[in-house]
């Protein structure tokens, strides 16, 4: 069965080499990567992990820095990696919505050059909230250019961890209400938002919202895959959050989850193919 990983991070070798300095210059980067055990990966690392796990294609993006120049450097690297591995690396572009004019300009530039979407954007890390007008401008642009936008959203309860922020399912829901025609990918199960799709009015409001499973083994019981796919079968995207979790490790866990063949295929590749069809067909 084909596997498409919809959530992976790669950064230029220069960023890896400057890791210690960037941990001091970028607060959120430092929060996540000051611990030397936290891995950073480049494109070669990603492709090797995909080969080991049998992953056909991966959506890849850099780190959502505050500094728009660093975002641009990550985007250049990801776009180049996608050109070198056509059909295997599907590029998304990181921008900082707080840098309003620069964010839209950079998003348009990257989409014109083959990026399949925008994200993963980090509200707490980049200094914006999901209700900010700056994000509205970016979503309007992305909708005009038929591009999905991926946002970091996390659960507001449970254990604390380095990347846990203040933007949860309620904020994400209000964003979807403001932009009902925008295609959104809410990472990390949207902080639990798919459970609220059991409410008919919520399900109707979130008709263009997808959820990725990034970092799920650190957050939820593996049964979440089975439950969410019961009522949102076309909206869940497999995402490992590589290099935080290797796709090999995650896929081994999924083998133990009781899913029927149709749900497993939708989770691992079918939903991603429907969402990202032009890019997976070699549109980049």
C-alpha cells in the first residue's frame, strides 16, 4: 500500500551548522532544539528515511522562523530538494504572517515556483494568533491560488511539552468560520478538533479542513486513528513529524491499529492524493 507522509521538516545544512547560535536568536527554535537529542534533518536524511520506511512521497517544509530571511532560505532549500527529487518531495513554504507584506510576497513567490502549499506555520513561535488580520490576508492569497495552508494547532489539556502553544481547537474553529472556503490542514489532529465534527454544525463549518497525525504517538492512544476515521474518513492525513518521529517507527505502530482496508488506504495515501493531486502527478 502506497504511503504519503504529509508532515516532515527539513532544513538547509547551514541551519544545522548554526544550530547553537539560532537557539539563542530564535526563541521557539531554541525551545525545541536546545536539547542536543532533538534531531534536525536535511533532504538527504529525509529521502533515506523514506526509503527505509517505504514512503513514496513526503510533504516537506522548513522551520517556521520569526525571521523572514530564514524562512526564505528554508523555502529555497525545500524547493531545490523538490526539484532534485520530483514526485518524492512535495514542497510547502514557510512564511511569518506577522511580517505582513513579506509573508504574502514570499508565499506567492514560492507557489509560483512550485510549492504545493503554505506551512507549517507556528502561531506561538512566530508571534501571531489564529484570529489575527495578518493571517486573513495570507489565507485569502492562498485560496486565490488554490493552495492549502497548514497550521500548528495543539490540544490545550494534558501534559506539557516544548512545542505546546496557546492556539487550540477553539481558535482553529473560529478561523475556519471566518474562512469557510479556505483549505486548511490542522496539524497534530487540530488539537482534538475532529472530535467536534460529531456536531453537525461543526462538521458543516469544517468541510474544507483536514487534520494530520503529526507527533500522534507522543500525544494520543493509537486508537485515535480508528475513531477519527469513523466520522472523518476523507479528512485525516498521515504525517510523521519527521525527524521528531521516523516514518518507520510510526508505520510499525499503525500496523497494530485495527483499520479496515479502505480506511487504512485513505489515511496512508488516498486522502493526500485527493488533496495534492497536481503535485503528486509531477506538477512541481
